[in-house]
C-alpha cells in the first residue's frame, strides 16, 4: 500500500513550530505524529512518524515556501489536496496554493476565510533559493496585493464541454453552447474576447450551412442567447451574420466574482436577475465581495450594509441611493463611481480611490477616509460629519454647502479644493494635539495649502 504525497505553496512565512500540531489535527493522528524539517536537511529526522513535512524556503517575493507533505501507508483515509489546503490556509492565516490540472503555472488558491480562486504563478531564477511569484489572480486576494486581477482563460479552457467524438470542425461551437447551457463553469466567468473567438469559429462553418448537426447546434445557441442587434459586441446589423447580433442571456463577463463562495453565489444571482430584466436593487448585506471586479456595475438602490468590498474594483460603478453603512471599501478602486445620495455612514474608506467620483448628497457621517484619494471628486451637499480625512487627498475636489466637521492633519492635501462648507473642522497635530478650526481660521488653513474654500454659516444662523 503506497502513501500519499502533497505539495503546497504558502504566501506568508509559516511558523515551522506550528506546522506539526496543525497537521496532527488535520490528519487526526494525535500529538507528535508529524515530523517537520527543512527540505534537504534530513539529519535528525524522525523517519518513523506517519507524516513528514519538508519546508522549502523561497526568495522573499509573495510566496514564502513550499510544503512537501507525505502521508505514509499507515495513514488511513488521508484527506484530499483541497481539504488539506483549506485547513492549512485557515490554520496558518494565509493563502495556500495547490496545482491545477495539467497547467504548471496555474494554481488553485485557498484563503484563510474559506474562499478560493485561481492564480497564475511565475517561476523566476532566484540567486540562492527558488523564487516564485503570483502575477495574477482571478479574484483579488489580500496576500497578493501587487498581482493583477483578471480573468484567466486557461482555467476555463481546461474544462471542455464538447463530447468525445465531436466532429473537430464543430468542436469549438459545440463547446461554447454546452458552456452556456451549463451556466459557465467552472468560474461563472467567460471573457468577451473568448466569446468573440468562438464566433470566429462559427464563421468558419459557413460551408456546413444546411447540415442537420449545425442546425441543431444553432437552435441550441438561439435558446441561450438574446438578440441585441449586435450592441454588446459592436457588430453591425447591416453586415454581420445573425449569430453576431446575439449575446448570452446571462453575460459571463459582466463581473469577476470574489473568492468567497457565498458572495460569489449571490453576485451570480444578481447577474442572472439582470439578464431577466428585473428592476430594483439587490441585497448584498454582510457578504464578502472583497477582490471582485464590479467595473461599471449598476447597484442603484441596493443594500450593502456591512458588506466587505475591500480591494474591490468599482471603477465607474453606480451606487445611486444605495445603502453602504459600515461597508468596508478600504483599498477599493472606485474611480469615477457614482455615490449620489448614497449612505456611507461609518464606512471604512481607508486608502479608497474615489478620484472623479460623484458624491453629491452622500452621507459620510463617521466614515474613516484616512489616506483616501478624492482627487477631482464632486462632494456637493454631502454630509461630512466626523469624517476622518487625515492623510486624504482632496486635490481639485469640489464642495458646495457641505457639512465639514471633519478631522484633518498636516498630511491632508487640499490643493485646488474649491467650494463652500459649514465648519468647524478639527485639526490633529503630529503630537496628537487637537484644535478646532472654524470660520476664517479654517479658510486660512485651507488657503495656506492651496485650497480656495469659503466657510459659511448654516442657513438658520445667517443674518
């Protein structure tokens, strides 16, 4: 009876002393059943333990090491690679990766919170040790802040849908239709460019027009698509063939789902409902959408109460009249997004990019916007009461009759900030001293830093 071998890539450096007890618990073998040591350094190893774990350290990029685990033949019912990876991610508090299919550069990623996604890993030449780096992920992962977040077509292509024995000429067209019918597995994502390539494959079948096999496939294609006169993919109705004037009934490139499975399920439900033309908003309360790509998504009148949106791409997204109280938008990119009349009370906006965003009549009572970028934002008539703007960048932003009982410091940038506000603001010095800034004192503070803001009295107090 042979044993079982595992290989894991680990993001943050694990504590070797914690690995043994963690693996003891996962394998259920009792204390001391796992031997942990450095790869290649076998002196002093206890070879009689049921499980061995060798640690191979990498050059310090965004992957710290590889764990080679071997469960000997005495281990009954050893866990699957996925089960062990999930347990390691949770126990070590960092992302853990395993290989995927036959593609050596693609890995399945498991996060400490139970989510999963896929990553592209680059093998580099280290000076003294191996060097591996995650360069892209299907969903944003906190452990890899510098990695690109994008669709990974190769993950999708490893799961073909054309049945064995399909005529090679019909394989790509059959594969696309089967994928649509199945709901776009395994990621519920399919790039618009990939879809366009499949339409190119249909172009090549014109010599099969009238073939019953092609007619049957075309009928299935019509059943899972809608006619949009070529709008989605920019086809010209005057010259394009009929199939280029149709788009999938459920657009698989509308969003990139997050790593959290529950949140991904709810987001996909929203995508499907949008395909059916259902009006109104959606409820994403308390879900973890962190790391998703929601570019240009319309969430008007939706509920995002306490929702995790950390590191999410929200470029051009619309949250008109949405409720985002207590939501975590830290490090999100909401460039050009619409938050008109949105509720952002007590939201976490630390490091959030809101450049060019529309915050007209938005409520930001108690929001933590330290280090946020609001360059060129329209903050007209918004409620900025107890909003923490220490280290924030309001360069070129526009205010108009805003409540401005905000917290500022010497790192708050206001060059080009214009408009009118009600005070008083609070300034926090480097030593922690707090000073109220009202009336001309606030105007002078802003003007000295390149702002041109007039402080006005509330309407009820004007002479």
